[in-house]
């Protein structure tokens, strides 16, 4: 608003100065023209050179832009006249012509008393300039007002929504003087507060669940060790009984029954050992899963090119064994815990190797871009693919696409947990037979 007022004041000042100076400038122009004309006519009048007098008269009538001009010699005879010298609204200016200190005649000019011609030209020029100044000032003022009252608040709203999208529920928007925008900001703040409280409740329940899982899996290991240990003892006892049967003279009928009992017992022990081994594997997985949410994160700026180079080195043997290729593009930096992010991408690459297609050589590609203050990475493979109905289930604990697959089905569950702890996102795009693309969005490092 201040710019508009200043621009308007400057334009009006210029217009006032132009109008007030227009008459003075015109008067000065006419007086200078009279002086020049009297000098030019001195010699022709002295010599009574009619041709020269007429020529000068006609030219100066056009150049000076006056109503009329008349040249009179010292005998008061009109030597030349252009235009009407006498008429209403005309003002006569005259100047004596002297040559060699002798009066040889005079020149008369007739002009309108309001000087309207040149005056209006000057006024119209000034008005155009004033309007241009006011228009520029108005445009600048509107831009400033729009930025202050619309663009900036809308930018703040967009940033607030982005923070909500990224899980930063504790960052509230400032109040705004505009009622409509302030109402939207308050609604976003209310939603953020509710989500923040809900997040705290979920975290509390999750912590309690993790504690139960940790304690349960830890406490179950002791009886499982006993089962495995006594199973070994029973196997040794069966071996001893079998050796005694061979050495003693036991009736063949009884000996046959004992041999059958030993055989069946050994089968039972194999089932027990297999079940104990599976239970041990599950308990190890539960412990690993619970620890992934209990360890304090050490977030820092990560050079993802160096990190992925280290991850790739760890898969060198597996890649050769499977005849697979791992291609890593230039990756943007991000903010995260180095150990957890390394585990995240290790699990994704391990998952791609596990589900390679038998119909073609396995190729795994890792790429990334920076988008809206986020670093988005993609781990792409050309494996067997995933049906759309399993795109969410694959992140559930103990879920495996194929029952015959190795492992406990915890890899992607741990990946999801790591991503959530970094307030990131993970999703998959895949169809059966076309391979899979796992996208991971993490906070980008600021320059």
C-alpha cells in the first residue's frame, strides 16, 4: 500500500511540475525565437532583400509554431506576413530590429494567450507517465499483498500438510490473520494434534508388545535348549541300546521288537529335533524383530553410494552363486541410522535373490532421486513378481510368498519397521512374472 501511495504522489508531483513549467518553457522558446529572428532579418531589411525576408518569414512561422508572423521595415511598410496577425484570443509580441546601431524595422508574432497547443501536449505526456507510474506501483503492491496474504500462508499450509504426510505431527502451523486460511490452519493443527496423540498411544502399545515378544522369545529359549539337549541324550542312549543288542545273546523275537522300538524312537527324535530347530529359528527371528525397534537410532547424513557399495560387497558370493547382477546408480544422500539403513537394503536385495525367476538371469537394480525434500530409492528386480493382493501382506511378520522358501519370513517385516522408525514410507509395484519394484522414501539431507 505504501508503494502505491508513493507512486501516486510521485506521479502527481511530476504532473504539477509539468503543467506549471509548460507556460514558462513556451515563453522562453518564443523569446529566443524573436532574438534569433531579429538577428537573421537585420541584413535583409538593411538591404531590402525581399526574397530573403520572405524566406525567413515563412520558415520561422513553421518553426516557431505561432499563429502569425509579420515583418515591417523602418518606414512601417509590411515586408512579409504569414497568418492572421489580429484576432480574438491572440497576443502580440514584437521585437525591434537594429543593424549598425540603426533601426531597420521590427518583427511581430501573434500567439494564443493560453498556449494550448504545446501545453496540452506536455500535459498529455505527463498524464501518460503518471498513469504508468501508478500502474507499476499498483502491480508491485498487488504482488506484495498477494505474497503476504495468500501465497505465503498457502505455502505454510502446504508445508504443514507435507509434514503431516511425513509423520511430523508435533509441528503446528502459526495462526493467520485471514479468517479462511486461519480456519484451515487450525483444522490441520487439530488433525496433527490428534495424530500425534494417536501416534504416542500406538508407540506405547508397540513398545509393550515388543517387550512381551522379547521376554517371551528369550524365556522360551531355556526349555528349548533342554529339549534339544535331552533329545541328544536320548539319541546316545538309543545308540548304546543298539550296541548292547548286538553283543548279548537276546532271543531274536525280543531283539526284533527292541530294534523296531529303537527305529521308531529315532524317527520321533528326528521330529523333535526338527521342531526344536524350527522353534529356535522362529525365536531368533522374534528376538531380531523386537531388537529392530528397541535399539536407539543414531541418525546422520548418509552417503548412500558408499553405503550401497559396502552392502554390495557383502553379497558378492551370493551373486556369483546365483549368476545374478547387482547394478547401482548414483544415489542421493539421506538422513538415517547407518546400520539400520544398511540392513534395510540388505534385506531388500536378499529378498530379490530369494525370488529370482528360473526363466532368466537375475538382475537387481538400485536407483534413487530427490523429490520434495525426500530421497526416494528403488530396488528393482526381474524375478517372479508379486500379485497385487499380496502387496501389503508381504510386510506382515512370518509371511512368505512360497512355503518352500528359506528363512523365517521376517525380512520385509524388519524393513517396514526400520522405515517406520525413520518416518519414511515403503511400497511395492509388481505383477506376477514381471519382477518387482520396492520404493523407499526417506528424509533427504539439506544442503
